[in-house]
C-alpha cells in the first residue's frame, strides 16, 4: 500500500464502549483514519463495502448481524 495511513472501521453495539475506544486510542499516531463507527453488524457491513477498511475492530455479539458474520 502506497499511503502510510490505513482505514479503520469500528463496530460495537454499546455506545459508551464504542465512544471509549474512539477516545482512548490515538489512532492518528498509529497511522489509522477512522472511516466508520457502527452500532451493529448490518451498519458495519454497509460501511465495510463502502469504505474498504484495512482493519476492522468488531464486537462479536451484536444485534442484526454478529461480528463474525
């Protein structure tokens, strides 16, 4: 990959946990750009198809579609 910045997608159904992940890690320092923060598996799948992230951090147990699906 030519660019030194990678795309990151986060999928977590618990809003407080999702916000804590986003706020507690300096993704920019790790050369990641947060392209989507999703509340369930369906939203994450749509964002994945749209954004083509390099890394997905996902909760396994979520409504509508699990992180494993």
